[in-house]
């Protein structure tokens, strides 16, 4: 039996229904920017809007897990910067932004808190990176974001049934009758349009029988395409034809394109959303590409036009003849080459990552990083601006983080009272609440239930009247209701990411006491995180320019891609 607690009279979450993390909204929180902020030009989009749009991105850095920092880890983040830098003047933006944020400042001896403590600024912890997503949550969110219906079979409803018959499995089509004129075409579209939330879409057609004239074709058409004409013979369509090797993109627009194809050949058609091009393949080799000038949803389309012609399609259920993954990789490398041509300060990567480690107080990892990178502060950084703001209270912030991550909340309270009393002077402040709630959670972790109840009655009861804390308070207290709280729908409170969230909130609160802090937002985000938000916004802006087509930048996916490439 679990101990009951009369502290909170609210309804407990049902164990059978997993719940999402409840937003901890504060009365003084700054309203988030509207999603319409994405519709503004990426070249002039302010960082405040970038932070709002990119707030669903969780920055996962190996140093946040307190493991030694490797010299090649910065490449994970810096390689991602190349995705959206095809925008003009992005390199100039990076240089100017880093200068404004102090990435070029000389690193000097650490200065601890001033003798006269500055008042702590109001910190909204719900805007911290560590509160956005847990790894599992981000996996689910990214999958949902990328989820998009895609073609899986041929459409037997919208087809020229008088001249072609589709097989029962809806994966092949055969021409019926005799070809009399140009309108006796057996055209069949896929059941769904080509998906657009990706870098490339591709499908293949295998010619089982070229028939009498070999007039098979493959391409893309719009939904209202005339289903008795070859793809490419009408407006808003594009098709590669087997009898002459020509590419057709509208009435009278046939052009020499590639080799003819016949029985036994496998022909592929795809859309490159990077370059906004159609491309075609034959037997695993790229034939060529043409500019994509058609707007709106496009359906994969195949056609037969003479007696006994028969073709089958592959929408990805079987392995493609063409190496589509290699093609996508090459296209991404082309995008990367654009950024490689930009002139950036040679050691800018070192200072971006170093600024991140300073911001979150990872002093030991910072030292390991400096040793691994073998980079001394260059003379051109000694520009008279003094030490960066991230140096403020570095050793104190390091120790506070270690205490919180180890679950020693009492010692963290004590140190804060000694070093930065203004942070917890208000006993009902958000930082005080987070520390008290985490102390309660630590009792649950240690299965000290009686102590948890006593602590809640004496410390958490002060926050019952504050609606801003209602969500997290309810979930924290609800841990007492479960035999195995770690396996419950609110078990995330017992995981390390919750400690990390509290540690980040305390870190931000300490940084907010810096009397030399000019921008209150700087205590919440590191320069690296701001750059990632800007990169995310630029990526979505590029998709907007292309009619919401193409692959969007997802940091979590890029990190996974880098990890997989290292393992292979």
C-alpha cells in the first residue's frame, strides 16, 4: 500500500493514460511568437522569432551527459550549419552574430559573483532547451512531424480503364485492345501524390513487355490530368518515353533526353526537392534531370500505349534498382559544398562550442575540449572587450550543477544561499519551487515515502495557491499514488533529464544575476542554441519559398545521421 497525502485534493492522473508534461506557465512569461513568424524573410528574421519558431528543437550535446568531450564532436553541430547556408550572406550573419555574442572575446581569469549581488532577473524555465523534449518524446515528435502518406499502389478508380487493365495487386498494368490514335493511352496514376516533406521522392517501373511499339512511359502528372494521354503530352505533366527516349513537358515540348527503353529495363522517376528538379534513371544509372516547373501535388504516373505492353511499379516496398540513398547523400553534399565556399573565421567552431560549454558551466568538459582541440586563444580575439559573460560564476555554476545532477538538493540550496541569495530570496519564486519539488522527487527516488510526505507538507504546501505551479506540482505529488512510480505515466520526473532541467534553470538564474548582463535572454540560451534556431528557421523559410516542399532541418535527425555515419 502506498502512503496517502492530503496535501493536494486534485484528481490524480490515471495510470492507464500516459500524460504529457504540463506547461509551467508563469505570469511574467513572454508570449511566444506566432507561427506566422516563419513567413517573414529568413534574411532579416530576428533571433527572437527564430527562438520561438525553433523552440521544439532539443539540443543534445554529449557534454550535457558529463562524459569526456572528443575533439571531433563539434563536427556534429558545425556540419549541420551547412544545410541552410545557401541563403545569401549567411556567413556574414554567423560572423556578425558571433561577434555580437562575444564569441571573439578573450578568455581570462574567472570572476565570481560580485560583492554587491545584483537582483536576479525573472527566468522562465519553460523556455530552456532541457524542458522542450526528452529523447523519447523527440523521437515520437520527429516521427509525427515527418509522417506523410505516400503512394503504395496504383489507382484503379482514376485511370483510363478502356485501354488498360490493372492487376489484382494493383502493382502492374497491361494494355488492352489496339492502338488507333494518340488518345488511346492506358494511363494509371498512383493512389496518392508524391510526398513533399523530404529531400527526394522516387519510384520505379519495370518493363515486363514492350509490346508492339514500346510506347511505355513514366513521369508525374497533376490530379486533373487527362487520363487518355501520355504523361508529358499535356500541360502540368512530365514524362520520359521509351519509344524515342524523349522527355515531354507539355504540348509540343518533346526534347532529346536519354536512351530508349524496352523489355527487361527498369526505369525510375523522382523529384529532387533540393534542386527543384525531376530526374530519371535507367537500370540503376542516372539518365538526367530537368527543372521542375509544375506546382501543386504531383502523382507518380505510368502509361502503356500499344498491344501487349505490360509494366510493374515499385513504390519502395522492394529494393530499388537505383541507389536512391546514395543519390540523396550526394545531393546533401552538394548543399554542403555551398557552405564550404563561404569564408568564416578559421577557429569559429572552437569558440561556438566553447561558448556553449561555458554557458552551462561544464568546466571540466571545457578543459578537456581545449586539450583535445589543442587550440590556444588566438591573438585576434584579444580585442579589448574583456571576458565573455559566460565566464560569470563558472566554478559556482559547475558545482551547483553537479550537486543537482547527483540529487543533493539540500547542498544546492545551501550553496545558493551563500553565493547568490537573491535567487532564492523569494521563497515562492519559480527557482525555489523547482528545487523544492526536485527535493521531494529525490525522496521518492530513494523510496523514503514518509520523509517525502513530511517535506511536501512543510515546503510544497506554500505553492498550492500559485496556479503557475499547478501542473508540475500535481504530477510531483501524484508520484505517491503509484506502487512503481518509475513505470507510471509521470515517471519522467524520476529520470535524469528532470534533474538536468532543474540544473539548467538554476544555471540560468545565476547567470541572470550578472551585473554586466545586457541581454536578459542570454541567460537562457547559449550562442550555439541561437544559431541552431536560426538555422531551423532558415530551413523552414527555404521550404516556404519552394511551396512547402523539401526536407526540413531537424537537429535530432542530423545528430542521428552523424552517429550512424561514424558507425558505418
